[in-house]
C-alpha cells in the first residue's frame, strides 16, 4: 500500500513569517494528554508501551532503506532524545537502513494539538518526517483513511519544510500543502517545534508557534476524513520519489534528533 506522498506538492508560496503566533500549550482550555520525553539509558530502544517499529522496505514510494527495529537505527541517547539514524549498509537486500516508529494501537488521538521538537538531518536523498495516519487504514485503505504530514523535508533543501493534507481526491501530487522557510538558516542547525492543531472542521500547521498553513473541511476537493482517530509516525527515509537517491555528496550516517512529542486536547 502507498501510505506516503508519491509526487510533487500543491504548494502555496513560501512563508517565513505568518498570520499569528501563539502558545497553545499554555492556552486556557488545553491540557496535556500524552507525552514522550525519551528518557532512558543511552542505547535503549524507544519505550515499547509507546511505540511500535514498522520494519521492512518500499512503503510505496520507491524508498531505498530497510527499516529495522535495531538500536543502531532508533535509540535513546541518554540525554532525553530519540535518535533515528539512516546508515549506508547492506541489509535485507537494501543498501541503507533506518527506522520508522508509530503509536498505532497504543495511542491514537482524535483532535488536539500534536507537536514535536526535532533537529533534522541533511543531505541529498534524506527524507525525515513527522506525520499522522488514520487508524482505519486496514479497512478503508489509503488515502481514504487520511494522512496529515505535520513535517516532511528534503535533506538537500535544509531551509524548507512542508506540511500537507492527503485524503480522497487530494493525495500524492494533489495533496493540499504549503511550505515554510527559515532561509538563510537551516533546520539542520538547531531544534524546531513542528505542530498541528486539529479540530472537527480544520487543521492548522505551525513551526515554532508561527502558523503557515490551514485547511478547512469545506475547502477540500473530496471527502473530509479527519473525524476519527489517527496515530503518530516518526521516520527517516532514504531515497524515494519525493527526494531522489543519495549521491556522492550525501554523508552517512544521518540522524533525526527528537527531543519530545506532546499531545494536548481541549478540556
């Protein structure tokens, strides 16, 4: 099945500043309902009560890595961070390894603010993402289940991230997306907070509390399918339709560092 984007985005103009900023984490009416601070010993796997590993290769986007459940590809650093590391090595008939972890069947929120503080890797063909997938994918398939790309990024374009919505009749190259740039800085240089605020009739994207994209239910060219639980995914892909293959300029290993993931909902 194709669970990810497979083509170009329908992009609105790049934005480095935006309509408003706010701090919903402390706003009246919100409460923290789930958090992952990645505390634990260096080299430990992410907590089994919070995360599953998706293992295998080719998730429908011609990716080149084999996603494993090894500490070499996803582990804690002992200082409160999760490291998801893409490596150049032979494994499972692939030339690269990485990891993809999800909260499927463990934590599947419906609505709220979902955010993570992340420092991104860099390099041609490196494709990290923080995203949501509808928990009914097994019965209705993709894209009818819905997908919310909170953040995805081309390692060869380290000043820009994307936020995109996918559903029936608006998926892949027709996903409803926008880009956010911090040029001349780089998302590789420091941590940034990537978030969505999701209600019954709209989803809004922000970076470091700056809102840059919003989609309302009556704006999509198909059914609005964001009215049921979704689960969280963190991964680093190597290659694929969206980024192309690594080349001689790509240095390995490349690591996405996740400081925390938090979910708030209205009281």
